[in-house]
């Protein structure tokens, strides 16, 4: 299979496309035929050598989406759409920057979607983080409203989307006035330009 392999830490030039053996899944593992892989800041950190636990050579990629190729001992069926996320992907073992990824079955999420692969590939890690923030960071059942600072980031956009699904009024901030419309288009009730002092405007919009 083709994969983007890093032999040593460095700049983008250390990302090399190589032919390497296709991994074989054992019990408790799933071989995913990768259709798209998300790009994450942590992978750039690892590529530069700032992840001490990561040993090279390594195939990066902490998430991917695709279809099941093999899943011995699993209820997953060949051809089923899935996402594979974290659990050591691209760090303890080779990840999603390849035609195939062999991952623990515990890290594989079956999907039912009409999204194209490129769009779907950008979703899993971002939305899982946003969900964790909302689920563990605050009680959405009692929260009156949500302020998303840095709303035009990928996590910010995911937070706005999820908060509106949970019927929370949302203020989203940006330092760039040109991006305010994008926040409102994504569901934010109010877009606030962040000049470092947003408290007065937030309290004006959401008294109390």
C-alpha cells in the first residue's frame, strides 16, 4: 500500500510517499480502507519531533474515515462506513496517512451518512472534542447560554453547531470583523468582535 511515512523528525519535506506492506488485522483489530484522513495540529507537532513517545519511522494520522476491509471477530462487516479516531493512532502505531489503517476495534465508530468522504474526514476528532467540552465542561441541561470564544476555529464551529442542536443561545466571537457573517451563518445568535474586552457586550446581549 502507499503511505506517507516519516523516517525522522523535521519540516514538511520529511513526509514521504512510500510503498509499505499492508497491515494484517488480528483479533480485536479492524483494517480500514482509508477514504479520507483529517489533518490535526498534533500531527505537525509530532512531525517536528515534539512528541517524545513517538518512535520513527511512523505513519501519522490520529483519525481517518473509510470502509471496513477486514474485522476478524467483530460485528463490523466488510464495506461498512466507519471512522477511526485516536487510541494511539499515528503515535503508538501507524495512523491514517495511508491507503489502509489497522486500528483497535474499540476506536472504530460505524457511520450512517450521506456526506462525501472529504467532508466526513474533517469531522470525527473535531466534533468529538466539541462534544466532550459540552458534555463534561458544562451542564447543557441547566445552561442558559454559551459563549464560544474563537468561534471561527474548527472546534468553535463544531461547538456552535452542537449547542444549537441542544437549543442553547450562542454568542460567538472573532477578532476579524469579516468573519462575523460566517458565525451567524453557522447558527450563532450573536457575533461579537473580540477586542480583548468582551464582557460588557456579552452581558448586554445576555443579561445575567
